[in-house]
């Protein structure tokens, strides 16, 4: 799967590549409650330093959740370095 939130973490926080590679990156793993969307809380469980600002950049429809389409669109627009 895509690496949206890893990309956001790397771009927004300048974290190391080792940290980005160590965290799970597939949407299904990040979506802990399996409701089809990732909340900031779920994302921060994987990447504790993820900021609300970066999360909101991925949450295009501003519903406080990132669905799989938003996840993939953000990654496409912001490919990992």
C-alpha cells in the first residue's frame, strides 16, 4: 500500500529514513479500528511526532479523518524522497 503518512512525517518533520522505514505504512495497518478511515489519534499511534497541521493537509474534505483515497492522493502529490 501507499506511504502517505510516512511521506507527511518525512516532509513535515524531517525524520530519519530509518524511522520512516520502521513504522507500518499500509493503510489497513494504520486504520486500527478498521472503519475505513485514519484519525489523527490512529496516525499518531504509528508516528507520535505527526503534527495536526500535516494530518490536515492530507484530510482534504476536513472531516477529521483520512480515507484511503485521500491517503493515496496525498502520497501521489508528495512522493517519498
